[in-house]
């Protein structure tokens, strides 16, 4: 099927050619790029800001893998399936946990240095939902930064890898058969290229990260505006599990008016023994779950939200005063510095925390080789839905998923290349021009989308709240169309393209969440508080029709 929708944008003013174009510079994208280069394929990495400005470097806790004595992939599999609340793809999880340890060793060989004990062994900690110490970390609480450093160093040392920074991906290009043949992008006045251009490629890999900026408060960086999921929808790809947005339970509370990216207080702090307490210092997780503060994230986020409602406040507290100054300084230096920068000293006082949007468990539907439903289009990392996370991601499985499935995509591309199944593709120019241009919302629509989503589709949801959110989102779309009809369209630029992407993914998320009439994992319906396996132990698959309608269809059981 040809691409039927595209962002309103100028025609490409320049064109480049490569074998594989990778969009995103986190652990997933850079791992794909490095591995396809080993096979002799040319590659271009496109990233929205600088190479290390994505979500990977913000990952504090670590990377989960069965590396410790007595731990096994089977135990890791069990913990992941339990956290996923009944809708993980077991084959995908088994792939993750069995290939994970070797993938971590490959990462170490690339140059990533994990924290080690005096015996030279990698130090391991616990996080929510894990029954074993299996979280490897670096720099105490700076794991993502170390992984990003190692991969960026490796990428920059490869002269055969072209890097395009400060570039926003726009839309997929296809050939006459509907196979991915490249993409359009806009380079923001940096580097050798500028403005809207096109990269023609034999295959396209999306590793664009999450969509946390669809909510007012999130741990995601400002670049996480759902660009990859929006591109995939416009290209006719299937997306799934969009309703399962994980809200991290312990995000530093900065006040009722705080918006945008908020500082994360890693789950590893609870893994080392910090307690969740109310204003009176009373622990409230004890007795609610066998793991207390180390219960899966959806359970902890719900418990905190219930306590906030009960006490009529907008935050609870995380108490780690018993750690002492030395442990804070050595084990959690990043979090300590962040808290102190905002006037909180965890050594002497509890940390005010509240849930905030953190991770999209759903995304572009892929198989175990990272292939989407559009031929030649791959996806990995947070933008993808491999089926690993189910209804609720297990802590620290995200970096591992990015690693494992990036390696599998590279292996698939390498195999196709060696079998001469990656021919050059000619872009179907006529089809690209015929695709319907999506009207662009005004830049200020971004804040309104975030307000609507936080109020109507946040931690707590109901039919009434999501009806309100859907109506508000529809009005923003109508206004964009009206401005085009009045010949007063919003200017095509980064801010309006991002607003259009946020509007599309927000609408798709609400469409799916409104259909799922149950509570499961991180999808919490006040009006349907129970899990309903008889009806809903399956995925919702969302597509954008040729007429521009978003349709969510339950997967056949």
C-alpha cells in the first residue's frame, strides 16, 4: 500500500543515498548502525538533537539481564511475564532474556564500563518486580549516560557512518510496490545540510524513542514527541498497545505548575531499601504487595495515586535518610545532585515524589526481527512494540530490549544483504506527491494536547475523562483544517510538525484506551477496575485509514 498521508512540508531540496537509514541515536539506533556497518552496509544515522540527547542517557537504574550467580533467563522470563499482566508475547520475552546476557557482553566489548566489585564482577542491584539482583549499573545511577558515551564514541570513530544531527524525520518514502525506500527529513540549520531533504535507502530503521511529551509531566526529554509512531501510522503501519503508558512512580515533585521533563528518582533507590511514606512518615506499601516498595511499577504508581487522593495532596515521599551521606554520594550521585539543585537534600529529608509519564510499552508492531507491517521498515527500542513489555514494562528491561532487538534487526539486514535481497529502491514520486498533506496545528496546540492528556488519559482514566480528551483533540484537528480552508495554515516548521505528531499519537492513544474496558497493568480504568481476561487478554491494533480515521481493532484470540 502506498503512503496515503504526509506532513505538510516543502518539497525536498536535497537528496542523499545510503543502504540503511537509522532514525534515532539511543541504544537501539546506534547498535543497529554499528552492526550493519560490520556487514559492509553503508548507513546514515539521523537524530533530532545531538547524538547523545535522546532518552538513553537519562536512564538511571540500569540494564536487566541474568548475569548473577544463581539467576537464570527462566527466572527473568517469569518476572517479565508477571509484570506484563497477561499480554506479553512469550516468544519475544524468551528471546529477550536468553539473548540478553550476550548482548550486554557485546555492549561491554564496545566500551561500556559497568560498576564492578573488588572481585572484578559486575555489581548487580534489584528494582521493582525483580526477585533477583540482576540490574547492572554504571556510575552508580548514570547507566544510560555511560552506555550512550560508549556507543557514541564507537559511532564517531567509524568514518563510514554518516551522522545527521538536529534533524526531524518527516515521512516515509516507498517504491511502487510499497517497500520502504527512504524518508524525508528537516535539518535544523546545522551541519552541511539544511532544510527539508530526502534520504533514499534500501531499508529504514526507526529508533526514535518515546512519546512522553504527550503529557504535561514526563521523565522524557523534550525531543520525545512520538515522531516515529506518527510516521508509521501515516505510512500505513500497524501500531499496538498504545494505551499502556507506564507512569514512573517516583519522579521528583517540583510543584503543581511544573511541566515538561521532570527529574527521575530511579527505582534503584527503592531497590537499595528506600521507603515510600506519607507526610506522617507512615509506609503505605507494606501489606499491599509481597514486594512492598519493589512491586511492579503500575502497582506502586496506583498506590501512590490512591494515597494522594486519600490525603488530598499531589505528592508522597521517598525516604532514604537511613542510607547516610556516603551511600547517597557513591551510589546515587546524579539523583543527589538533582535533588539538591531543587532544594531537597535526601540525606536529611524525604524526597517529594509523584508519578509522571515515563515509558510507552506499546508502539509500532514488529516481529522478532524488528520488521513492521510495512516491507523494509523496521523499528526497535521504545518506539517499537515487540510484545516484550505487555501491559507494563518490567524495570530496566528497556535498555536490554533496545540492545537485543537492534542486534536482531542488524542480523536480518545482514542476511538479506548477503542473499542479495536488499536491492536499490526507486521512490514512487507520484505516490508521494499524491499523499494527503496533514494540516498542521499551531505551535501552542502542544500545551493544550498535554493538558487534555494529563487530565483525561493519565494514571487514572474513565469513559468520561477520555471522552473529554477525545473531544478536545478533535477540536484541535478541526481548527487545523479550518485554518487551511481559510488560507491561514500554520507554517511548516519543527514546532508545528511536532504538534501534528503529538496530536496524532494522542488521538490514537485515547482511541485505544477508551476501547479497553478493563484495568490491566498500567492502564487503570476507574469505571472498569477489574482485569477481564475473558475479553481483553489480547492486543489492540491501531491503524490510520486512507480516509484519515484512526481505527483500533482487537487482535483475534
